[in-house]
């Protein structure tokens, strides 16, 4: 069976080294050479896009990975400096894709502190490099995507008919201090990130895009979020109850907007109850397979896919059909 994995990461130390260390640590990211960094154990897999990655894919039957940049990047740089790093990162990833175009595709890395340049870089990567869309890592300078500053990017993504993948990022400093500190460091870090903080922040981010009317202003914009919907399947009916149209002034309910403009992936969530909730709320045509490599393993993702108690046609939609349609992937 053809299997497409959408949230599969890369990180190139030689490009991260172009970012001042104080900008990296100020945002909460560890430095690349920090021996205590949780990224250290997977850095060899992050930077390798070649035989070892392909071997791991083959062992699990993964047909294609859509690559995206993980960790410190152009969003930490100024509006003047960010565009060049983003361009260089995208060109570097594109060279890796070109070596195995049947096995790899890409989401663009964008200079989010310069939204006009980000829109232009999205268009360049889509038109010239064949990218499938872009990945955006959480907040930029403490701003959500509903901020008017990002209108040029959202408009361009809609015009190009490519999705934006909204991935979590490290919480801003004040959020970390208020919600997550006071525990042993490793626990504080994970509570604010993969433990729960990432998922809640992304859910809030998506709901802001709904409640601000951003999705209504860009009705053809498509967003992808990972981790089985970042808690939104569980909360969708609650949100409909609380945010009724008479309060929001919007033409659609929360669930209608989510079901029409948001896709979700399975990245890093490999148990059946969340999948059942995702399908029941977003619908089978809006659920996409992902592993979250190398933070999760291809074997975990494949075992989960094989265990899905669904009709073969529905498994095929999750495994590749929905992704092929949304990302306009060439089917070999």
C-alpha cells in the first residue's frame, strides 16, 4: 500500500549555526551542541536525508516523506536576515528531494518575521521547487496567524492553493514561566511541549483563526495540524456550544469551519481512541497519516496504521489518498 507521511523533519546544523546563540536560547531552543538537549539523540537522523532514512522508510513500508524543518530557524531572525536563511534552507532541502523525488517532497521553511517575503518564498518554493505548501512553527514574535501582519502569507497560500501546516513551537517565555516552571527541568520542558503545552497552544491558535474571522476572509485556505487534531476533536462540540454564531457573528459554527478548512494528521499519536474521535468529528476525508520522524519511529506509525479497524478503502484514504489529493502529489 502506498503510504505518505506528512510531518517528517529535518534540521541542518550548518544552517542553524548562522543564528546567534542568544536568539536560539532566548526562544527556548537548546543550542545544537548542548549535550543535555533532547534533540541531541535524534540529530543524526534529522540531518541525514539519504540511505539511513530511506532504509528506515523501507523497513516500515513508507512510500514518501514530506520533509519540513524542525527547531531553530528563520523565524528567529530579523525581517532583513530571515529571508536569506529561509531561502538557503529550502534550497538545501530541495537538493535532497531532487536525489529521490519519488520518496521525498517538501513543506517550505518561511521567514515569518517578514510576511511579504514569506509569501514570496512560499510562491518560489511551490512554483520553482515543487513544494507542497509550508510548515509554520507556532507563534512568531508572540503573534498568532490571525494578526493582520500575516495577511500577505495567508492570501498567497490561498491563491496558490497549497496548505499551511501549523506545527507547535516552544511556548513564549512568559507562558513557560507561568504555566510550566517549578518542576524538575526535564518535566517542565516536556509539560510545556509534547506533554500537553504544544497541543493546547495549537488548539488555541486554530480557534483564534476561526473566531477572528480569518478563515472567513480566506475561505479557500487549508490548514493542517498534527497530533490527531491537537485536542480539537474532543473539544469541537464544546466549542460549538460555547461559541454560537450569535456570539461570534460568523456565518458558520466552529465545527463547520474546522471540517471545511482544517486537516489533521496522526503524527505521534498511535492509539485507537483518538483516531476514532478524529474520524467522528473531522471526517475520514480530513485525516492524514504522519509519523513525526525521527521523534517517533516509522515502525510505530506503521504498526498503528496496520491496526486501524477500518474498511480498506478508509485506511487507504488515511495512508495516501487524502494526502495525494490535498498536496497534489504525483502518483508513481
